[in-house]
């Protein structure tokens, strides 16, 4: 009788431990974000095209990753605040995301700050605790820049 009761409990405990260790591993895995390139817009408009390279090392798609970015001028004064959607990010894949900044010259940007993560979740739908998911994504972000403009958090 005891054996019949313990076997299902063992398998449930093993499954829960497996899920916990998977999410713990994901929480410790860096989420690389690189500011790769800044280039002037060429369509006769004043502005700057910004290229980001982002890698999802997870075995699951990141359904949403939205960042709150602050752009500082070369003088240290805030130029602009933008929300940037980088998701969805396919599992085990690197992708390039670009966006255009209208009426802002590339050489006027002195620094880009990841001020916060506005939304972040794995899969198609947000999980149970959006605040924890956002904080975990912010902790996982590892930032770099191939431009003269630093990317920081």
C-alpha cells in the first residue's frame, strides 16, 4: 500500500524538481543584447537607423521583450525616451532588430540606457507574475556595443 502511494509522489516530486531546475537554469543564462550599428537615414529624412542584435539562448521562444530605452546626447542630457519591442525571439536563435529615430542625428547620441524592462515572458502568453518575469529579464540582459555609443543598464 505504501509503495503504491509513494511511487506517484516520487514522480510528481521529480517532475517539479525538473521544472524548477529548468527555470533556474534559464534565470542564470545571459540574454545578450548588442547595439551593433548606427547609420544615418538615407531617404532624405533627418534621422538615425539603430541596429540591435539579440540572442535567445533558451529552448523556448521569448514571446515578448519590450524595453524602456533612454537616449542621452553627447552632452549627457536626455534626448528621447522610447519603448522598443524586440520580441518574439525564436528559441536558440540570434536575430537583428532595427528601428528608425526620426529627426535625431546618429552623432548626437552619446549613450543608450536600458532604463527598464516593460514586458518579458516566455511562450505566447505572460506567466503568473509579470513583475518577477520583468525583473528576471532585466537581470539576465548582458549588454554590449560595437559602436562608439555605450549601451548600459
